C-alpha cells in the first residue's frame, strides 16, 4: 500500500490499516525474538546436565555470601532522603539548559527561574525544618 | 535559532499565582504555628483577595497564553470563582474542625490551596496535556488530604482506595489523550475541533473518546465508575469530603464540559448515547443506593453521585443551553453540598463520629439553627422551590426537553421523586423524632456555623433570584474559546 505524503503538512494517519502497516517490522521482530529465545531456553533445558549443590541453590547476591532475606525492613528516612534527592535532581535538570541560554532569555528568564528556585527552596527548607536531615 | 522568552499574560494568571503563593506561605507558616485559627484566617484572607481579583478580571477580555494551551476566558473565571468560594467555605469549616483531629494544620491548608490551583488549571486549560497536568496537581493534593488524619484507620483506607482507583483512572485519561492525538494530530482543543469533521480515523477517535469518558466518569463519580465514592467520602475527614464532593467534582466537570462541548462538539452524534446511558444509570443507581444508607455521610456520598447524573443530563444535550445549565447546576450544587457536609461536621465528633441517621434525632430542638439549615440543604438537594436546587434541576431538565431528550428528562424527574424519600427521612429524624436522652452536647463552633449559614444564605438567594445566576453561567459558557 503506497501513500503520498506532503512534506510540509502535519502527517495524519488515514486508517487503522495504514497505522498497522508500519508496525509489520515490529511484529516480525517479536516473532523472531520469541522463536530464538524459545529454542535457546528449551534446548538448554532439554540437553544441558543438572548437578545441584548447596552452593548453587543459594540465593545469588552478586557473588557475595547472602545476608538475610530480601524483604528486610529499612528506615523510612531513606524515603525522605530520596524525595530530597528529587528536589535537587529536578533543579539541576532545569538549571543546565537555562545556563546555556541565560543571556538570550534575559531578565524574564531570570525571574521565571527565580520563582522556580524559590519554590524548590521552600520545599527544601520545609524538609530541613521538619528534621529530615537529622538521622536518628 | 535564538531562544526567546515566550510572552505570558501575567495579569490574567493572577488568581492562580495568588493561590499558589498562598499555599507556599501557609506551608512555611505551618512550621512555626499549629494554630488552626491563625493559619485559617491567613488562608481565608488570601482566598478573599484572590476572589476579588477574579471578579475584577471578569470584566476584561479573554486572553490565551502559553502558546494557546491556556485560556483565561469567562469560563475559566467562573470556575475559578466557584473553586475559591468553595475553598473559602471549607477553610471556614476547617477552622472549627481541625483542632479535634491529628491533622497537621499547615500542611492541610497548603495542600488545600494546591488542590485549588490544580482545579483552576483544569478549568483554564485548552490543551489535553495541560488538563492532565491540572488533574494531577489536584488529585495528588487530594489523595494526601484524604489520608491527612493519619491515626484514623478508615481515613488511611479511604486514601489508599482513592489513590489506587484515581491512579488507574489517570491511566485511562492518558491513553484516551494519546488515541485522540493519534486520530487528530493535536492536543489542542481548538485544533481538534477544527480537524474533527475531516478525520476519518473513527476507530481511534471513538476509542479515545471512550477512554476520556471512563477517566472523567471516575473523577465525577458517575455510575458504573462510582464504587470508590461512598467508602472514600465516608473515610475522609468531613471537610475533605466536602472538598471532594463539590470542588473536585466541579473541576472534573469543568474539563469534561470544555472537552466535550467544545473540542469534541463536532462529533456530538458519536458520544451522546454513551453519556445518555451514563446519566440515566448515575441518577438511578445513586438515588436507589442512597435510600439504603444509615450513615448520613454515606447517604450524601450517594446523593453526590446522583447529582453528577443530573449534570450529565445537561452535558448529554450538547448545546450552549446545556452547557449553561450544567455550569449553573454546579454553582448551586456547590453551596448546598458544602453546607450539608458542614452540618455533618458540626454534629460529628472526633474519633467517635456521630453520622448515623439516629444521631440526628431531635436535632431541631437541640440546635434550631443547625436543624433549619440542614432542612434548607435537604429540601434544596431534593429540588424544592423556591430553593436553588429547584432552579438548577428546572434548567437542566428543560434543556433536556428542548433538545428532544424527553425520556432522559422523565428519568431525571422520577429520580428526584425517589430522592425525596431519603432527604425527607433526615427531616423526619430532625423534626419529628424525640431527641435521645443521652445525646452528646453540641460544641460551640462559630466558624463552622458561619460557613453553614453563608452556604444556606446563597442556597436561598440563588433560589429566589435564579435568572441572574443562569445569565452568568450562560455568558461564562459562551465566552469559552
């Protein structure tokens, strides 16, 4: 199915069939992937030998001897630190692009970033004042 | 390409900016004081100033900003005012309520303001993505508010239920937005409306519309997407329940009406049947289930489901008159429902809530004022002239009849009759049942009483002078662009 497309127009799909056509390659990739993986896994399960030892049955923890169950409890403070991290992370994500176009954006850009940073700072101060940074 | 700072219409954004700033201030102030009255007065003063600024802006002309994704027209300002008024009444209610709970006062008021900001963004957005942003700002704040009474198990349960189902419905909204983009190639409602008659991608478009209906159905609590409503409304602190019942629902309707009666108006023939069924089911199920409730808070939750159905009747008819009737109904519904939940808060007690219908026995003799105002709200919700609820229902049903949705109007009127049964049952309990001997004393709560009286005053006022309110609603709807 061929289709003419004007280069200067926004492309609008013209039928479900037209959309699906484009994904035929993806479909093939899925099928080939499933076949290859299926053959490999089943072949190694059928042909490979099995020798169970106590070391092999252990939980794999990057080669280290395992230390306790995976579902251990940990302090809720990690969660608060993670939130704190997001505050700075988001801040930096926006600060770098701004730094590049700092001169072009001029005073309005400075004001807008000032507002953004003020809001983030209030969040940081709030966490600080609430004692999140004090590790108990 | 030299990047330039986009032109932004700052003055028109003032209401949103003011309420955002107010939220930040309250968050900071909450670190230094836990006094519900000090913070409450601050919130109230800020909201009143924002409300006045909004009224001043109404006179100005409509502005579009942020590359046309944001319209500050009469429609947005109408809802801004509605949200600010609801927020102010709820702040007033909270000033007499928070002291009996374990809620962090500063955080509570700050989140309330942020929720209002989200609602105002939803009402002003003319772009599906910006609507989604507003919805998220609002929803996340309200999820936390529902669970803000952390030591109350049923509030925790309500927060978790609301969060899970709310997040699920958000997924539907995003999927719907994506499909509509696929069908039309735009997120902007004006462009979608312009391309719709040409787009022949009907399967994608219809699937997208269906997803949007599901998502907004969750938010406005329309049957069959209402399952969370009674549990969440019952478990949340009563002031937050009032916020959800009026402001969250109105915000969802604000976006819903803008999308369906403007962006998707050219394909009205494709979606009215779905909304017809949804409206009829919502009215009928809401009212029938409300009949069976013993808890007044649950009863009001089901009643709010039923009222979403009445608004859906107006949306289904799909005309400018329908839009105006829906806006007017939301305004009326706001005052009567905030007031009704105010009375529930005034009678309830912290930790040991008194919200069953037996607890209202003889209320009229224990507190004539609470009894009389609750009677006004119940009669208005029922649709008794000359109260506001009657005017709201009258316009909704007359629009339905004008647009030839006669069966739907008949279903609606029959539902009003059914609803009378449970509203009157409460009146009977208050006025004709002797008060129990060991009835706990009602505390003195001046702020709570003030908010209830103001809500009752507006319920009567709009009922007596409905034409003015309807005219405002009509002009607001027509200013949508």
